[in-house]
């Protein structure tokens, strides 16, 4: 998915979209859709690489969530501590003013949809001239709700069902036509009249915490008003919630007290003047909110609850949990969490490991693990569970006296009582079976196309280079199968000098020729394995077989691995054509697109693949799929194997080793050597009244709340939605990683908006939208995104429409200022954009599988990539430009950001695009590109030349790759005016532009604003 097919004639055009209908009647968005139970079996837990972590949500208390490699027992999560008691009111800020813009389509007309490539992470405050205007206004806020605790353990499987919990929206978001658009002549094909309006200095009042410097002040539309006074919250706290603050950890949560003079800070834009649908004169397009500071993790919430786990592990869509279903029904955005259990710890920090000599301390009723939010009483002899409030006896070996404040005297020596994330060493009773050795099995397509593309050679070389770094030495097991129209098994016993190949041609009745010798211990058979990998490319270099017996080969691999479990890596270059699981060409009938039958193209056609995925999961086998082809190979079916086994899909369209070899090497190397938790399960526990009801990601849902993960790692994240009910959750694994998070419950909708986390919302939002494409049209998924944003902003507007004369101003909470832009980017992303002509079917499916597993930061970068100018930095001498931070000033993703005299890099986390302006200094081009600097860039490869500028450019690219190692960014060179290459790689991906019949940022805001005003 990270590579592009340069052979495409031009980037697709999108038809204009149809008018949006009024939003359908609202419904309680987060009612439980009913648990989905995935197929699963008793799992054995294996201790090899580090286990994954988890964190649950809980209402009135806090708990921790564990992750264990091999335990059968259940697992409980942390609870939450008391809510913040006081909030400092933000100072008022001035309103946004805008430039005049042309008329936009009437509310009946919907904006065209467009699909740019996946973007980059959101960046917070815009630099320099990009200053969105914010307006602060007083608002009422209810009493601080009781705190909710969230804990999460590492887990295992995903639900088999992708059905989103929301009903499809009514609004009509026109689908894209299936015709291709002619190549664009330049990067500004459809000039936006708004950009030609006279520029005015935006005005705002100085504001604390604002995301832009304060320019000259002009009269504000909203005079500051004194905040309303509210009585202090009730003095009593729920059992086990607030006493912790007073006894054990003073200051761990804000003290309870009266909330006075609170003001709600919101931002606003004047989107229309006296003429409906027009833009107010003087609106500076550069002042629109843009995430130009990257994904900024919520800091204020972390400071309020210092005992919580890092946001890298667990993020809530809002850190203020509603205290009633009626309040939750007014929160039209996803309510839930995004968990990355094995995320890389912040620099200089490690997750502490705790080994209980007498057994892990847990609540005897709800099985919650001891965590920072439990309280100790009776002179230290008892502890109260923060999830179910049960008093538990403290084991003798765990006893410690309490000081005068009620704190344990050994508190500083107990990481499980002072850290939000911790790992418990699981004793033998937590293991279904002894830890299995890590097993890597390789299933390699050796048909003629695979050999000629160079894939077989690159894979063999990369595996050989990784042998010393595979986890689990000296117990690591390894095995290989190759296949074309027959299946080739390899005996690599240590007593042999070279491997023995055995061929099975009976595809209908598969059997293992040597069942005991097809898996070998790597350390014992190292020389035989190396000999095999060295000879593999030449072994099939003259192969002319076009067929692929993938299904029978897959069943053979399952028979070999079923005793131990492990990781299966599949390298597939042609569509499966023989035996079980054979596939046929789909998607050629254009009449299917835009109909109710369209979604069937994006799901597995043959039930063979889902059944195999269920069997793999049952026997603790994770599947990673590496797909290579410039033709259709049905990623929708092949990706099912990774989706339900906790694996990953890598897609390399049009693979050629000379071009894409380094990308494959880097990504395969990381896949084999990164920290991995084997045979994991994940469960999230919450306090009474809250539970998680739907789960989204790559896993199998073994029971209503237990995720089965044959393998998980730091590059995988899982999203889940909350429901307000009376239930409890639990989890477990072999080493048990627990993430604890506490959050307050609230009675005020405004507080929910203020504590919203855009990154977590977008992450959960995108998974829901992609799942919707598996049961509905692409148009319905885009309508779903727009409708939810409209409903959320309308509800927020209704909070203040009576108090303030809002007129035609568009208002939004400061915490969600980037949400409309991310919504637009999601609709233009590869999984959702356009129609038939806008993305190849395999490309769309591969992108969907990838997005479903991405952590928050990586996903935001994919949706809103970085655009950085490099020529000024490269031209500086080393003494003045030796810091990478000198060049990280990111630019808005619009054509106006491109100067024909400059050199720019576009980075979405999966690829680099270097854009050379038409009038860029020829000397600089020659230094960077060598003697072919004037040739068409599609035939030029970026290599290092013997000059300072070339070395500096490659150093920049390498630094960018080091900062984001999960995927290798292949570099594509583009020159201004070279079509269709420029349009495909860059212009179609400028999210804010109206290119190819797609909606631009300002049009999108106008459409949302018009719908918000309807019946507001």
C-alpha cells in the first residue's frame, strides 16, 4: 500500500456529488449493538516476545488492565480516580474574520467527493500566517461528575463482524462517476475565487492557549461575559473514588470544590454574510484551522491524573465520561477509546516489571488487578477495589503499614501502586500451556511472475539477513513452503548438508510428506536454512508456471503449525487459481458501482478464507500477507486472513525489485524483528455502569469482550466504543501488561466537548467508516462521516445559540477545531474516496486493512500528510542547518503552498514525494539528480552524489524514516507540469484543493455550516 503504480494513466476524476439532505433524526449513537462472538478455541499463551498492553475504562473508580502471554484466567482493568475539582477559565479570544469568497452551491447541492492519498498526522497550531481565530465565551458547566476509571489489559482477537453501530445516514453524498479525468495541466487547475479576494489582517483577542500568535486586535463579535456561578459538587464521592485522593495520593486528582466563573472557550468562523452561501469579505484562507503541529497528545488531562497511563497506550475520545444515557445520546461523535497496548514507551521510560512472590494481587470478585486507584484501610490489612468497591484482604507477603495520610509506607517501591502502566510476571497457573517457542513459517509464491519481478530473491535475502535477530533464540523454529501449481515442502534436518525438496501435486487431498521434519530449530539447522535461502532464487529462475495453488499451500502450512502456533508470512504474487480457495476476477462490471451490490466487492467472496482465519486464530497462528501484483489478486479475500488473526497486510502494486526492493526489505525486516507478544488476549475492564460494546481492528472476538491476538506488536492499535450499562469487563495474557486510566464522569455536555480528543475520535471514526464500506456503498460511508460531524457541531451550537447572537458564524469547540478537516481528509482517503475510477479495487481494500490497524499518530499523518519546503534548508551551509527542526515548518495541503522556485517533500508516512518546481535553481537540481536532472523524473532514481547538497537531502530523508520506522517511505520524484505523474502523486492528494471535481476545504466547511444552521 505504501507504493504507487506509476503506470496509471492519470489520477482519477471525481464526479460532483449530489445535494445533502437534512440530517436524519438523531438516535442514541452508542447503544450497544449486541456483542459479536467470533469463533475461537482455548488459547495457549506463549511468553516469547513482550506481551501487549491494554487499558479499560471504568466509571466511579480506577483499575488496571493487564496483558498476559499464556494465562487462562480473566483479567480486570483499572478504575478511575476523582474528577478535577477546579478548572481555570480560559481567557476570552476574538472571533475569526474571513475573506470574501464566491458563491457556493445551494444547500441542496452536495459538494463533489474526492479521494486523495492517505494523509499525514494532524499538526497543532499553524505557524506564521496561518492563524485560526478563536472566540471565548462564557458557558455554564455542571458539577464535576464522579470519576470513572479506565484500565486495559493486552488482548487477543477481533470480532468477525465489521458492522458499524450507527444506522446509515439519510444525507446524499453523491458518488463519483466511473470516468477518468484527463491529466491536469498544472497544479492549479481550478482556481478558487476565494484565493483572489483581498487579504486582510485577521483579528483576534489575545487568548491564553491559543494556537496562533495574536495579531492586531479588532472588535470582537462576542463580548466576554462573566461566567455563570454553579454550586460546588456534592461533598460525598462514590465509594472508593475520592478517598484515594485524600488518603493515599494527595494531589493525584484535582481536589473537589466549587466551580465558579467558568467560561466555555469556543472558536468561530464568519462563513456567510448577508447573502446566503457567500463568504464574509476579508476572510483569510490561511487562518482556517489546520493541524500543522502534528498529533498533540492531550496534556491537561494527563496532568490532572498523573497516575494514568501514557496517552500512547490509551486515549479516550473524550476524557469527560457522560453520567447518563441521555447525555451520551447528545454526543454524536464516537464515544470510546483507542488502545495501542505495546506502543513504544516515551523516551527514557520503560514499563516496570513486577514479580509477585506469593501470586498476583487481584479483587476476588471482579478480578481487577491491584492498581494506583485502589485504597487501603484497616491499618493496611484490607484494600478496596476501585471497580466493584469490594473490601479484599491484603496477603501477608504484600502487607505494609499506612502513614498518617493513609498512604502505604512502601508506596514509592511499588510500581503497581504508583504507575499507570505496569507488567506482572504471570505465574504458571495463568498459562494454558507452557510457553511455546516463537515459530516463523514462510509461504512463498514461486510462479513465473513472482520470480521475474525479483520478489523471491528479495524475500530470500531479507530472511537470511534477519536470522540472527529473530526473537526467541535458541528456541526459535522455522519452516518454508513454496508453491506454484504444486506444493513444495523442504526437509531441513540438522543432519543434512543441504535441504531436501518434496513435491506434492495432489491438491484435493493434501498430506505432509515428512510431518516431523518440516519445522526445524533455527540454531540447530542454521547452515541448512542458509543454504536453502541462498539457493532459492536460482532454484526457480527458469520456472514458467503461471498457476497458484495458494489454498492447498495454506492448508499445508496450517497442518504444520497447528501444534505450536506462531507467525505465518505469506508472499503472494498471483491470484489463487487452483484447488481450494481459488478466486476469480471481480469488479469489472461497472454497473455494480453505486448500487447496493457494490460493497460485496470489498469483502471475501469465498468463505474458505474466513474459515481458515478462524482456524488459525484457534491455534494461535497470526498471518501477515505480503501481496505483489500489478493485476487484480483480490486483496479483499486474502486480507481476511490477516484481519481475523491479528496480522497485517502489505501491498506492493506493480512490484519490481529494482524500484521497490528496499521498501520490501525494510518492512519485512521490521515485521520479523520488532518486539512481539505471542498468544495474547486483551480485555478491558470498566466500573459499574460502563462497558465496551463494539471493537474495531485486526483480531478475533472470542467472547463478548475478549479479543484474541495470536500476535501483536507496537504497530497495532485497537478501537472500541463505550456504552452506559451495568456490567464489568476483564482481560489476560502471559506477562500481564496493565494500563490504568481514570476519567471523571460529567453532567455537562460542554465539558465533554472541551475534553474531546480529536486524534482518538478520528481514529475510531475512520474504523467505523471503513467497516461501513463493507456493508454499504462508498457514498453511504462518506455521508455517515459528514452527518456525524454536522450533528456534533449542531448540538454544540445549540448550547450557545440562546446566550449569544451567533448569527451566521460557525462555532466549534477548541478541542475539535481540526475535526472538519480530518473528516474531509477521511472522505478523500483511498478507502472511501470516489468510485470505480478513483482507486483500484485491490488498492482500496489494502488501504482499508492498513488503516484498521494503525495507531492514532500514524493514522492522522496518513490523512493529513506533511508538506515541507526543502530547498532553502539544503542551500544553507552545514554550520547553519544541522538541526532537523529547522525544516519541519509544515505547510497547508493546497496548491497555493507550492512555489515554482522551490523543492518540496510530501510525506504521508508510507511514501515520500519530492516535488521539483519548474523554475527551481538548475544548479541545485543538478546537484541532487546528477547529469539526468533535465530528463523526465519518472526515469530518474534518487542516489547520493559527491556534493554537500545531495548528502544533506539523503540525510533528511533518512531522518524522516528514523522518526517513523513502521513503514519504509519509498521516494517518488515529480516535476511541476509533468502529467499525469504530478497529478497522481501530489496534486490529487492536496486535501484542501478542489481538484478533479472534489470538494475543497472551504466548500466542505460551507456545506457543514449550512447543514448545522438548518433547524439549529
